[in-house]
């Protein structure tokens, strides 16, 4: 069993408990690391640091040195204490009763446990400190003066006895009774608990919201996977059909070309046989000794038709060169069919909005719309029907909205913007202002847009907050993608490869309309979907 003298040296003078992760100051006194850290944090405001035990001062915040030996001893003591039988039963008996009677309180001053009978004379004596029955009183006494701890020094954040307060190191310090200090500490803890409760509730609410969002993402992903799988099933069928058609086309071309070549080969073989016969006849004439026969037979014209036969052979070879496989036709067929398949696949994934047009009633007077209302151009001098008054018309900015609004689903539309002037394209609520600065796309909380300035600076704007894009924009064709339910508006550049530029995320509360702004000489927008 550990002796009492040794055990007394294992208590931290701040928390009055067995050392936990003990550290030592330069003066040699040791404390729990957490305890001395709290004390030094409290002393930080006064910029004066000192040891709670010896009051030794430090010019700057003292360095805390790990006391490994003391830590090992404390841990060994705790392990032994856990294995040793308890020194006292759960029940404490009265010091003065015989036979023993259960105690109801312990007097720290008298160091005695009292039953209900002996407790009466202590109740009206304030100098007697009563606590719940216990036989362990060491941690309730001052290690320096061996007196009961009665006060709490607010300056040093430690419990002290009467001598410490009157004649010791804490003389003149602001002190409180233990009950008062404990109550303040409890209030601090209650406030902390309240803040923690509020923080926990907020965190739980956020976690729940994130779980909901994650579930939405998972459901949407599952839906997309199902949709994409179905699309690829269709694509495989279409590609198999296309493969079969192209292979049949190649086979037909092969058969046609092969037949043509076979005809030429037959003709040439006949010519070879005919030439073979003529060559034999000529050889016979050359071997004859009868000059009359030679002269008479050599007059026959069929012996001299070799040149015409060669001409015919060249024509046949030329015909062969024109009967090769038509590779261009095959490639063009593949390109056309695959392009159609890709277009159909894009329509299955999300809906191209190719049915909407620009609304003349909203078009500013400085915009000229094409006959099919798929194109808007800026004009310096308005004329014609564009000058008609309309309450929905933009008055101060050259903007126009689409006739069709979106309040659900997923859509995209593609546009070709002019290289000249400045422009903006995006979406907005139909309730957007029609006059003044708030009517410009991006200059309010009702619109989201991609913008190009007159000095070719590209950015995205919403509610007057502009984000400059670092992308090097290389073309003037763009796609706007809208997912109303997910609250997303995305912009893409349609160069050689489709490139994502930016995505806005919001909670949409009204139907959205495609919106366009163009300004400057030759500035225009054209809807290509």
C-alpha cells in the first residue's frame, strides 16, 4: 500500500487530484498540464506570470516541461490504487458512537464523521464545514498550511485556506467563498452547456440537411444511372444496326466492284486467246517458203488489229479504277448516322429547348429581332414595330427574354454570341425590373448570367457579385444548362471539346426565362438549338 506521505506528493495543488500529464515550471513546482495551462491563460490578461505554489514570477509565459518520472509514479499509484482493496466501505460511520452508527456528514474542521445526533451542535457553527460522509480529507486541505480549503482566489484560480488569504501568498487578492465561486463556475458551465446545446442542435440540423441532400443526390444518381443504362441499351441497338448497314453497304460495293473487275478479266482473257491465235498464224506465215501465200495471207486486216485491242484494254483498266470502293460514302454515312445517334442521346439525357423564341414584348427598342425570333441584334437607331410600347419591355438596357418559362425539369439551349461589342446570357425571373440599373442581368438577385465585357473579359454575375473567369475563352458558342429542381444554372463553352465554365446554385422560387443582353456595333445573339 502506498504510504500517506508519498501519496500527498501526488496531488496537483490546483485541481487537488492525482497528477494527469504533469509538467514542471522553471521553479521546480509541478502541476497537471491542463490545470497550469488554464492558470497561465487567466494570467495572460495581466501579462504577469507566476507560479501558483511559490509565487515566483516569470518575465514571459513559462515553458512547460514534461515530468515523465512524476507521470509514471502517478500512473503507477493509480493502477495500484485500483487493484488494492478500498480503505473504506461505501458507508462511513460516526466517529463518536459506539457501537458504530452510520454518519450523515463529515466535519472538515474537526476531521470527524458525525451521525444525526452529533451533527446538531455543528449546524449552527459557520466555522465548521460539513460535507458528505468521507474518510478521505487530504484533498480538501491546503498542502502548505494543512488547513481546510475555504476560499477561492480569483486572481490565481486556485482554492486556498484562511492562512493563505491572510498571511500567505494570496494576501490582498480578491477571493470568494467556495460556494460562491462554485456557483459562478456552475453558471459559466451552464452558459457553456447552453451554447453547446445550441451548437449541437445547429450541427444536428445541418447534418440532417446534409443527409437529405445526400439522399437527393443518391436518388438522382440512381435515376441518372438507370436512364443512362437505358440510353446505352438503345445506343448499342442503334450502333449494331448501323454496323450491319455499313457492312452491307461495303459488301454491296465489293460485289459491284468485283463483278465489274470480273467482266474486264473475261474480256482480257478473250483478247489474250485471240492474240494467241493471231500470233500463231503470223509465226506460220513467217515459216512459209511460198512467197505468194505469204503476201496473200498477210493482206487480211484482222492480223493488224493489235492497236485497237490495246486501246480497249486501256479503257477497261480505266473502268476498273473507277469501280473502287467508295470510302468517302462509307465515312459520310458513319458520320451522319453517329451524329444523329449522339443528338438523340443528348435529348434523352436532358431536353434541348429548341421550341422557344425571343419575346418581342420584352425586347428593348435598341434590339432588332429576326423574322423567326431566334436572333437579336443591337441597332443604334430603333425603328419599326420594336418601338411599340409594352409594359414588359426593357427600357434602359438592350435585353430580351424568351417566350417560354421553366418551372421544373432539366433543359439546355445553345447560342452563338457575336465577337463584337459586349453581351450577357443567362436566366432570370419574369419579375425582374424593366427600368434602371437593377434591370441589367446579374445586377439583382433575380438573374444569373455569363458576361463578356467590351475588353473581352469574361465573368459570371449574380446579385452584383462578379466572379472573373480564368478560362481562356476560344470561341463564341455557349450552352446554358438549367436544372430547376436541383437549383443549378451551368455555362459551357462549345469549342472543339465541351468545357464547363461555371455553375450557380440557388433555390428557385419563380419560373425562369432565358435572358440575353447585347450592346455595341455588330453585337448580336443567335439561338442555335
